[in-house]
C-alpha cells in the first residue's frame, strides 16, 4: 500500500475512533449518527479509489529501515552488490516495532498499482535471488540458497538476535547513546519521529527491557553464544580461505556475518554511508561494551580480519 494511501487511511481511522466521542459530546440522534457513519464509509472508499485511479508516484523499490540495524545492513549490502536501484526510507528505531507492529527491514516492490511487501531478511534475500537469478546469473549467484548456506544463515541470524540483547544490555542505561543509535541525531529520520524518540524514551526503554528480557543472566547467555559463533567462524577460516563456506568466493553468508559483526566492530563503511549518523565509535562505548569488543577482536583475529577486509574491499 503506497505511503500516501496509508497516511490517508491513518487520518480516517483517527476520525473513526473519535466518532463515538463526537456523538456523545453533541448528543447526536440516531439518524445523524448513521449519516456520519455512511460519510466515513464513503470517505474510506474514496481513499481506496484514489490509490487506484491516481496512484502515488513512488520508487519501484523501497527499503524501509532504521538507522542502526545489522539485519537491515545485511539486506542493504546485498542490494547494493546487485546494483539495484532502490530508495531507502529510514524511521526512528523502535517506533515502528512498538506502535505499528512493523519490524525492519521491509522491502516494498511496486508493480503498477500493486505493491508487494516482504519482511524478514532471509525472505527478502530469497526474493532478490529469485528475481535476479535468471537475468543476472553471475551477479546474483552469491545469493543462491544452498543447503550449507541456509544452515549457516540460521546460525548467523541467531548471532544477530544475541547481538541485539548484547547491545541493549550495554547501551540502554545511557539515554544519549541509545537515542543516537535509534536515529535521534540522524537527518534522514523524519523530524517528528526524532522528537518522539526523545519524548517517549522512558517508555521505549521500558518496552525494550521487557521484550528482550534484558538482565545479567540473559546477557551472559547471549555473550556465550556470540563467543561460540565467533570461535566457530575463526576455526573455519584457519586454512586461509577468504569465504566462510566457499573458499575464495564471497556469498551472502559472508556478507551477513560482516553486517552483524559490523554492529560491534563499527567497521569503516558500515551501512554504506547510510548509517554514519548513528555510528558509535569505540571510544564512546561504555566500558563493559568496549571490553567485549576488544576481547572479541583479540580472541578471534581471523573472523575480525574477514569482516575488516570485506568492508574495505566489498563495501
């Protein structure tokens, strides 16, 4: 559904919610109330028709994102590697998840008046591979979902979820750094959303703590799983290969690993220039967070080197 139609439907929904208050406040009769309901129904119909008769001129492909998201970076990097022409629409971190139930990334593809919406980063990558393989075989082959890649992708996505726990455990007590990571200082995020992030920070922080069950025990488990994944990758790279699975040929699992690891490594080029306003340099990190980053960099040098090289050569 185009943004213009969604916005009009949102305004319509607000009026619909206010209707009982209007009826009660003014003491309107039954006939008048029925007429108001019919007018609202006609209004909604006109909104739907406007999207069909005079559709909004929007980019054919839109990637909806938040400022600092390793799952977004995974998809964004693959789309950039395919040289896909797309527009990126950034929102304030956590606002979409907690107030509209919409997670990111979301890929919106418009074909005429029809718009297809794909969420969940693995599903987006499957779509990109399926739609580009026939026409750009060589260029899209890095996205082919072989059984080995799919198995590794599941482990990497778990790594990504553990990193969400890790980063919130370290950052959430620091209002300024958390807001910075959410895009409150990012001009790409709409101004009204940046304001909401600041005004609603106590509520959003409480919701994050509740939804991620952030505590010492869960942090310890997440850190243990992160260590296990990094150790496994480091061992696989011990023979000097340039790709985790495919020898010297880069595929999407390498990109996913680099995108996720970039969240804590803050590698140069993270986000392809689209997340610069949300970067947290290692010197800005809380002491415990910085200690984890330094330990992982030292304990898993091959994994660290792979990510650094991918950002330097591929991003």
